[in-house]
C-alpha cells in the first residue's frame, strides 16, 4: 500500500495517525491471543507495542539508522541514499511521532478493551 503523505510536519502527523491506528489494531489482535492463551494484560501490551512500532516505524527507523551508520563518501552515494526516502528533512521527527503514535494506539486499545472486560466481569456475563 503506497500512501502519499504530505511533506513537513503535516506528513509526520499523518504518519503518526496511521501508527496510532496500527497500534490499536495490533493490540486488538494481541488482546484476543493473550486472552485465549491465559497470558496477562502486560504480555498483550508489550507484544503489541513491539509489533506496532516494528510495523509503523520500521522502514523509517531503518532509513534513519542507515543514514547515521553508513559512510556516504561521495555526493552520488548520498544522493542515492536520500532518493529512496520520502521527505528526508523530517525523517527524525517522523520516526519519533510514529513511535509515539503506535504507543498511544496501544494504550488506547488497552483502555478500551480492559474497560469492556471490567464491565463484562461486573455483570457476570462472558
């Protein structure tokens, strides 16, 4: 899926909103898995956080790591490395906002699903 994001801070905020949705969806999946296997809420939050960050910020994190570690000796190598990155000027900001968005999405999912389970447990229904 190739989404066309804006440049600058608006594009970083769009990426963070996408990461928030990914975090919520991944937590919903892990919540079901952990509930069926008898694992705790902490397992669901931890694994969902790790998976959501890897899914939503993985490529941008790798690009940020690559640009920091690889020695770009010539302008040609630098141009080739930067040509594959959408908005390289905001790469660091986008990575930070994607990680924060994924964690907020997981936290939002935990709030929604744990409150739903608490209300179900209070009424005695399963």
